C-alpha cells in the first residue's frame, strides 16, 4: 500500500498517478480522505499521550499526597484521573475506528505508476518496448494450432481435464508431460545459475499472506478459497515466496535478496469461450517458475533490467519469437509501479500470447509486508520488491508446439533436449 506521505506532501503526484491509471473520479476523493484521517489519527494520539502522561504523573503525586496526609488533594487528583480514564477509553475507540477506516481505504488504492509508464486505458494502449525484428517462423502448409497437435501426438487432454475437474484444467500425458517437466527444470536451473535461491513454498496461503502482497482484497474473487480452513490456493509463487520477508528488517549488506520457485498456479478469472481461450491459451491451473527480488531502492530499476534480460535469455534459448511491452497505466496490475510484459508469437494462430510479466512494486508491497532494511546510518526504511514470470508454462508449451512443428513432428529446442531426452515429438 502507499505510504502516508503520498497523501500529504506527495498528494498532487498521487492524484496524477491515479488519473494515469484511469481511476474513477469519485474515488480520487479517497486521497484527501486518507490525509484527513491521518491528521485525525495524529491529533487523537497526541491527546492520548498527554492524558496517559498526566495519569502516570498523577498516580505518583496521589501517593505522595497520601503519605503527607493531604487527603483532599489526593481525592481531587483521583477524580481527575477517573475522568481521564473515560476520555482515554473514548479516544482509544476513536483511534481503533480511525485505523480501521484508514486501512480499508489504503487497501483499495493502487500503486502510483512510474514516470515512464505511458498513459492509456487498456491493452491496446500498451507501448512496444522491444519489437521482434527477425523473420517470423515459416510453417508448412497444413500446420496446426497446438490443441490439434496435442490430439495428434497425444500430449495433453482437455476433455479428460473436464471429466476429472472442469474446464480449464488440462491433463498432460506422455511426451507432453515430459516436455512440461523439462521446461520447469530448465527454468529453475537457469534461475539458480543467475544467483536465485530455489524455494519450494506451500501452495495454499492464509489471508494475511495474500493481503501482504496485494492479492487481497483486490483479487478476492479471482482466487480459489478453501472455506473450511480459510486458506487460498496461490495464483502465483510470488505470494508465498515474497512473504518469506514479511516483518523482516534486513541489513543493507544483504541486498540483493533473490528467490526463485516453481509452483502450480490457480486462477478463477480464466474465460470459457472463444478462440483466445482455446487450448492452453487461458486455463485455470498452470505451472510457472517465478523470480522474486528484494532490493535497495537505489538499485531496484537496475534489478528490473536484469530480470528483463533474464527472461529474454530464456526465450532466446527456446528459439521463440517475442516482443516486450511496457504496460500503460490502465492495464497495469494493482500493486505495480512499472510492468513489462513478454509476448511470444504463435505462428499457427497468428497472434501474440503473453508468457511473462516483470514488475517493480517499489515500496507498495514492502509497506504491507513491513519489509525494511537498516542503512549505513542505522536508520530503517522500506525496501523495494520485484517479481517476474520466468516463465509461465502453458503458453510456452503452446508456442513450442506451434512454432517448432514440421511435417515430420515437433522439434525440441537444443537447450531443452538434455532435459526431455528426445529431440523430436513424432
């Protein structure tokens, strides 16, 4: 969530940032409401501190009066302390209500976009940051989309997924399962070689964990919820892995903190009909390797560039055509300050498919996480957090099947062959 100075000294910047996100005008008033609540909070706390200090001092004086036989003065102070207790109780109730109202508003206000974020309302306004300049794959006559290739070579089964669970839950089999597993191991190996510590996190999290990274309350309706245990299935490994650092105070020398992890991901928002959701284009369960970083604020954008280069290297090794988009204000995630999306070109479908998002959250997540570090002067300040898909498997599988198909079968990229144990699916 935004720090409170965003609503006072940075008020105008906050308003402009929310407008760049195309936020509703009626919600812009929340900025001044938070500022007013913060002023009220300080006033309440000042009066509380003064009353409690007076009561502590009065308690000592009452004892002295009693010892010296000044019973009248002692009784007078006792009456005043009793009145103060009533006032303190009232102020503490007001303080609790103030904190609750402020917290609710802060959870509803998204991050402020970085200055480089382009204006825009939706995906059509995203900026091509790096385009694909090489020739696109040239497919043979009769080339198939990945869902037909899956049927031809028995790689995954959507109908069985429906039988077992429901729409959007593919079942991988044979060489399709091996390709999936090979990609996961390849991505993990590449991440660990780049200095990321591998984590195997829980696949279910509690509400505090989901709130700390910004999934709650913003994406409550998009997450699968286990009502009996009050636990959420994770939408991405970012959620449990980033929470490793919740309530931590790091030493400045510990930066950068770099984690990676593979998990299945569960998302309810996937659609059910249309060409854009056919096959593996959009599913409710998919596998992903995530990279997560905590950084010194002065170096987080350098880290973001390093993460972008890491994802680029993966796609280069998989021999897939890709482009990078800088997301506009209206298409960015709730918690992000700057996001770059990677899209691969689906030669059979003749369309771009998103396979990665790499984001810098600046202090938005760390403020919720209470993730701080101690600088050289011994003072604590909020760290910056970042994360990226490296990579999301379902659409990567679709891209490999479609772009590497030949009349004789599907060629496996050289970088993967030692992982799959075969060079062609035929």
